[in-house]
C-alpha cells in the first residue's frame, strides 16, 4: 500500500515537473523571440533613419531588453539541473527582475524611451507586436513564473531568503540600486564611446536624453526618484507577502490595489492629471482618452516641418496646432519650434487661459477648428505664413457641415503652401467616411497610446 502511494506521489511529481518545464520552455521561447524581434526592429530603425535621425546602435539597449536578458537567465536557471541547488541566487535574481519588470510596465514605459515601440515604414505593425510582448505578455508570464517559484517554497525558505537579504550588505546595495543599474551601465557605455571617438560628454544632456517628455527632461532627478520609490513600494509589498506579515488574503489584495493606485499616480506628471481632470469634466472637448497622447505620439508631431526656430522667426512663419487641449502636444512643438512660432486654436475658454498662463509667448486663439482660416486672419496672420498643420482633434466631433468646411480649408491650405498636415486617430474608432481626399497620404505610422493602436497620418500636396 505504501509503495503504491509513493508511486502515485512520484507520478504526480513527474507530471507537475513536466508541466512546469513545458511552461518554462514556452516562456523562454517567447522572451528569446521578443529579443530577436527587437534586434531586427532596431536595425530597421537605424537603417531607415526615419523616426529619429540620431539613433545609435546602443540605443537598442532599453530597460525592457535589460529585464528580458535577466528573464532568460532565470529561466535557464530553472531548466538547468546543474544550477537547481543555487536557490538563494535564483530567488534573489527572480525577485529583483520581477519587481523591475513590473516597474517597467507600470512606470518606466511612461518615462523612458524604448525604441522598439517606435514604428518603421517597412515593417508597419511590428512595433505593436513587440509592445504587447514586452509590456503585457512577458510581465504576465513572469507573474505566473514568480508565483509558481515561490509557492513551492516553504514559509521557512521564504524567510531564509528575506533573512539572507537583510544580512548581506552587498545584496542590499544591489537590491536598492537594481532599478538604476541599467542607467549606470548605459552611462559607463556612453563615456567609453565618447572617449573612443574623442567626443565631449555632457552628463546633464545624457540624463535628459533618457526621457521623452519636455517636462520630465527638465525634472529628470524627480523622475529617477519616482522610479526608485516605486521599486521600494513593490518590494515592500512582496516582502510582506513572502514573510506572511498579513494573513488575510483580502487585506493583501487591498494593499496591492493601493500600491497599484500609487504607482499610477507616480507614472504620470502634474500635466497628465490636469488633462485627466478635464477629460472627465469635458469629455466632448478633450476626446476619448483619460490621459493625453503617449510621449512617442506627441514627439512624432515634431516632424511636421524641417524648419528650425531661427528659420521660422526670420520669415515670421508659424506652425498651426488645431485642438490644443491641455497642451500635451503643444509642449513638444514648442520644444522644437519655439513658443512664439506656434499658433494654438482651442474651443474651450478655460483651456485657452491655461495655455496662455503656461506659455505667455504662445499665440492662443479661441474658436472652432473648422474656422481656422478666418481665425488666423483675424489675428492678422496670412495663411501663406503657415508652414505646417498639426491636428489632435477626433474628426468625429465635427458635425457634417463643419467637417466639410474643415476638409475644404485644410486641403486648400496644404496644397497652396506645399506643406504637411498631420493628424492621429485611434484605430478602433476610426471612421473611413471622414477623410481628406485632395491630399497625398505620405505615410501611416502606428503607435500605441493607452494600450490602443493609434494611426498618425501625414499628408502633403496632392
């Protein structure tokens, strides 16, 4: 009887091990495939030189790739029978990588540039696949992997892991530095490259370059503090879970939800929350999104013109923005073209006041975007002075009469001035009936904003 029980236990153990190894193998393949796709996509960005002219080969080394590399090591540890005894090292590596991956999905993707989610004209949509793999599928699989790994550990094993972390000073330092080790490595790499090519290295420029949003660039130290603070928050939560400080599952879930809420606050700056407030109070004006366009989408609108600040100023030319809202895209246009060279048209009086207070030199005009030709001429700005038009307005907000007027005006302006017109639309809500027909569609780049694919269209003279 005892032999039969032992055999059944052995069979169940073997069956569970096979399932676990199969899961680990699939996880390894998905992570490895994501890294390979990322290399291929980064090479296309570098070769195409379309989105970012200063893209360098080392820009591929994103925080997501840094985490994926350690995920591969962890899975290899689990699959290799030779390394199975090194539980402390494996548990420590899993713990740090798990926290870093969650931070990457919740925090860093909103702050730090990841070139793998930028589009190329040749492989349209590949960046979307990589995005979902990096920020949704792999973190989800890692959660399952983490739970399975620590679930099989006894309470005493988990306590030993925490105790070892407390007693080992080197591990403590590495633990607290783990979210910024990536930046330290990248920083050293930049110094070595600049020394090799005998270039000057500016620390402040390097730090600012890590971020996309102009506000975050100016407050880069605050951004790093936000990253470290979020790491400590998550680490504290999982330390409580591992040591079973809270026995009640309801309170564990409640604590986790509170931490997720705090992390959502950390991941967005003041301007984002101001936009969210307006989106709730005035959904018809602000559009469908609670938060503004992603940094990658907003930055891409800088490609509306190749003219510099000085070139625009010398001829008194302007870039026209339709539907400025809370100024999310406006700040990127100002960052490239200068505050005094932008005209912003916004229908809401409160938003106009906020824009004027935020950017005193910005030309802010209150009115309906369908009347933009009349509105700029009322300000004694001739249509031929417009050297690019950016619209973040959903075309669905126009009634048929206003849409036809807008369509006719934009087509006339772009063809007469031989300039570009850029707009974006959420793919899921895109209406084929609302199209500008007398313009040439140059390209359609697909980005991700609020987890939804977004098309950014660029039009030029027919």
